[in-house]
């Protein structure tokens, strides 16, 4: 009798493992929205990548989504970090798998040019809470984290639901077996993989149509108008990544994507660029308050002309702004990456006029 009872329990356990998790009430309405920018690793134009601050500023600067990477610490906590170690993005060193959460939190995050901040590496929970608070969707990068492990996946999904980001999220899982298993567990979730619209658009569409909710992801370098139209005809949204120049941004817009993922393009016009300058000054990336004041004042003037719909003055003053940026950079008053951000976004605004 005891043996029979154990057998029944074992069978029930196996069946439970095979049943998809359908308890979450999903809404993927966001897929039908207008084109938005997605901040790769958060808005690291103004904050350390994969930080709560980068997620916060993504919301404040009007990005629609953030892309995040998940890594596991030695003591079983999940943190945001692209690399397997903390050497590049903090003032500490060591592999994440060999460090406890407390050890990682003892270090400070750094900006693109190595400026040390008082910002700490966030846990996944802290990151998703920030995404919910600042109303940005989440792109979960499936190349990090153990997406074959059901306990890990369940934890991510439950946390996403608890924090309120599940209804505006998607999962980039390029390994087909892992993606199919994930889809069995959570068939309502939006999935995608890194496709190549220039070479495999029809095969990619066929693969994505197997899922209840999907998105076509491809590099801006691997798409053209013909392949974009095929994706639209299939009723799919397009997610373009590696869009990091004004020229590529203008090309991406032509394909009417749902998301444009970028490291450097800032949404909107001169006012958001001025806000970015102010934030970089607060982090001491722009060390001189005088320089930040000059840059900010110029951008506020451009913003006024934008509101007055005086395009010729917008262009004129942004060209002057670019000369100021290059002058400051030449005399070591601006880091390389800040110069690039300001020039690229000035060019983006100019092209819109």
C-alpha cells in the first residue's frame, strides 16, 4: 500500500512538471504600440549600465524599454551585470559566481569613462521594482542566466509579476531548445531570438509563428525594406538593435519597428539632451560646472526654437553646439563617449528638421 501511494505521488509530481504555468494573467497589448526606444543595459548615456539609476533615467528620458542581463552570485542572489565579472563596471574585481551579494554591494559602479559613482550593483528585484516605478518595459536577455533551470525561470516570472512588469516584457532566447521549453512553461510570454532578416526572414517568421506571442528581433545591419514588409505582413512587431548613430536611427524609423534598441540615442529633442548633460554633471563625468552650464544653456535655447517651430534656428544653434562640444573634447573637458553622445543626438535632432 505504501509503495502504491509513493508511485501515485511520483506520477502526480511528474505531471505537475509537464503542465505549463498558466496562472499568470498576461497582457501583451504593448506589442501594438508605436515605435519606442529601448535602452540597451539601461540608459547608460547618463548612468552606469545595468544599474537602478540607468533604469530610472530610462523612464525619465522617455525610453519605452530597457534591456537587462541577469547573473547569479556565489550565495544564490541574482544581480544585473553583463560581464561574468565586476571588473569593468565597478571599482572592484572578481567573478560574480565567486562573490557574495554583500561583497558585490561593497563596491561602487563606474561610468563609461571610469568615473566612480556611489551607485551599487542592483539585485534583479531592485531592478524590476525600478522598471515598474518608472514605467519602462523589460527586455530579458536570455544569453545570461540559467534559462534551462525551471526554478530560475519560475523565480524570474514570479518576480516580474509581483513587481508589475510582466505585462510589458519579452524574452530573447536564441537557443531553440531553451526557447521551446520556456514556451511550454509560459506559453503566453512574448519570445524572440536574434534573427537575420536579410538572409532568413521567411524561416525566422515561420519559427516565430509557432508561439502565441512573438517579436522579430534583428540587427539594423541585417534588414531592408523588403524583409521588413514581410515581417509586417506576418503581423509581427520588429525589434531592431545596434542602432547607435543618427544615420542608423533614421534608417530604422523607415522600417516602422515596435522597438529601436540603442546605447546612445536619446528620445525626444533638445530638452532631454539638456537633462542628460545635467545628470552627467551631477555624476562628475562632466567635471566643470561651467562647461555643463554652457552646454545646457545652448540646448535650452534650441528647445525654445523647437517649441516655436523655427527649424532653421534649431539647426543653426545645434551646429554651433557641436562646435562647442568638439572644442571641449579637444581640450580634455569631455570624455570621448560623452562627446559621441552629444554629437550623435545633435545630428539626430538636426535630421528631424
